[in-house]
């Protein structure tokens, strides 16, 4: 039990949302059809804009070639160190009747057996929860990993999108770090259709994979977990209890 608490606390796992009494959800269950409630934010506040991201580091999540849905979500730190640029391409999506399709950064990586459920919930270091849905006019209030909530649903196939997200980070040590996590593609009812891990493909602005380090992150921010451990553990304990219940 103690290790479960530690795991939940460390991963920022959040399955509960206290803002909507009685509405507990874990992704994969039927969706909550409510509207965004402006101002709804995380228990730990709004997401911070990420700065000093290692320059031009790229992580790329490529969907397995064995699946019917193909494509990738590539994430490159912006050259000014603030936020991450996403290049998304998806094709082979099923019938539009199952859409609009959603994709998110999930907290855990995909295990070797490809089980998308094991990636757990969305990347949510501020413990916002899934509901009410993200208000995309206030992206700092959304779950960090809720990319379609912030940047738009997938309504066509093939689908392509490019955008900057200021709340995701390529800096290891931060709760908003995506490099050790995964992407999941969902049907509108949240069923997980495909998933893939982010892999480091480039660590310099020259897009070489040789590992040359042109990064200049001399003022790396403190790890997110360092400052709010008390709150974090108590909420983590609640989440861990729920995990134990659900499993
Ligand atoms: C990501 O991977 C896909 C397919 O594997 C590739 O086509 C794309 O160029 C890659 N993007 C980056 C930025 O590495
Ligand atoms: C950094 O670059 C990104 C992408 O161009 C931009 O959205 C953001 O506003 C810039 N931030 C600063 C502080 O210049
Ligand atoms: C997939 O992972 C979930 C969560 O870890 C687990 O409950 C489920 O049994 C796994 N499914 C398979 C087929 O291994
Ligand atoms: C991913 O990295 C973050 C930041 O370094 C860390 O807090 C988290 O525990 C890691 N998650 C996994 C699944 O390793
Ligand atoms: C995106 O799709 C979800 C699931 O169908 C839906 O709840 C949400 O309202 C859609 N968002 C937008 C902006 O259309
Ligand atoms: C959700 O959609 C999938 C297809 O993407 C379907 O197989 C499943 O039965 C649906 N689940 C619910 C609860 O409607
Ligand atoms: C990497 O790019 C920088 C400027 O963008 C350039 O000055 C440098 O020579 C490049 N290094 C290599 C190994 O190509
Ligand atoms: C890469 O980083 C190592 C250790 O931080 C340093 O010794 C080396 O000089 C760096 N190389 C380049 C090309 O910046
Ligand atoms: Cu998801």
C-alpha cells in the first residue's frame, strides 16, 4: 500500500475530480457530456508555462505499424525554451461515427505487450481531473496532457495539426515532462484505439541523433514535486486508495 501511495504521488495520477460531486471517472468509461466550467483548475493550481526546456530536444511517438491507425505525435522544445511544438499526423482512423477522436499524453508508458490501458490516466501534474471538460480559452486550467482539449479534436482522416503547447515540457524532472510517457488515441467514447511511447529522436537543434549536446539549460527549474509534497502525498493517498479500489 505504501508503494502504491508513493507511485500515485510521484506520477501525479489523478482519477478523481472533486469539482463535480459524485462524478468520479477514469478514462475508458462513458464520457461526461457536461460543458466546460470556466475557471475550473487543478488542485495544485493552474499549469505553469514551461521555460528553459532543453533547446530543440525532440520526442516522437510513432504508432505501431501493426495497427490500423498510423501516424505520430512529434514534440520538439521551442527554440526559445518556452513550451513545446507539436507536429501531429494520424491516418487510418475508423468510421467518423466513432469520432470525433481524441488524443492525450498519458501518465505512464506503454508496456511491451502494447496494453494501452496500462498507460493509466492523462498527464495531470496539477491534479485537475478529466471533468468538467477543458475550456480551451484557458489552457492553463486544462490537464497538461489533454492535447485535444486544448488544441482541438480529430474530425477527419488523415489528420494533421501543428501547434505550440506552453505547458508541456521536455525537461526531465518536471511533472509536465513528456519524454517518459505515451500518447493515446481514443474514440469519442474514450475507448483506447492506439497508443505509443515518446522516444527521444534528437537532442540538438541540428536534428542529429549523435547525442551532441547543444542544450543550454543552465537554469533548469526545480523538479515540480519538490515544492508541494505534503499536498501531493495526501491527494496521492486518495488516488492510490481509488486505484486499489478500481483494480
Ligand atoms: C516522427 O516519426 C514519424 C514516423 O516514424 C516521421 O515520419 C516523422 O518525421 C518523425 N518526426 C520527427 C520530428 O522526428
Ligand atoms: C516562445 O516560442 C513559442 C513558439 O513560437 C511562442 O509561442 C512563445 O510565446 C515564445 N515565448 C517567449 C517567452 O518568447
Ligand atoms: C492491461 O492493463 C490493465 C491496467 O494495468 C490491466 O488491468 C489489464 O488486465 C491489462 N490487460 C491485459 C490484456 O493484459
Ligand atoms: C517521468 O518523469 C517525471 C519527471 O522526471 C517523473 O516525475 C515521473 O515519475 C516519470 N514517470 C515515469 C512513468 O517514469
Ligand atoms: C471533442 O470531442 C469530445 C468527445 O466527443 C466532446 O465531448 C467535445 O465537446 C469535443 N470538443 C470540441 C471542442 O468539439
Ligand atoms: C465505444 O466505442 C467502441 C468503438 O470505438 C465500441 O467498441 C464500444 O462498445 C463503445 N463503448 C461504449 C460504452 O459505448
Ligand atoms: C548546429 O547548428 C548550429 C546553428 O544552428 C551551427 O552553428 C552548428 O555548426 C551546427 N552543428 C553541426 C554539427 O551541424
Ligand atoms: C556535452 O556535455 C558534456 C557533459 O555535460 C560536456 O563535457 C561536453 O563538452 C558537451 N559537448 C558539447 C559538444 O557541448
Ligand atoms: Cu487519453
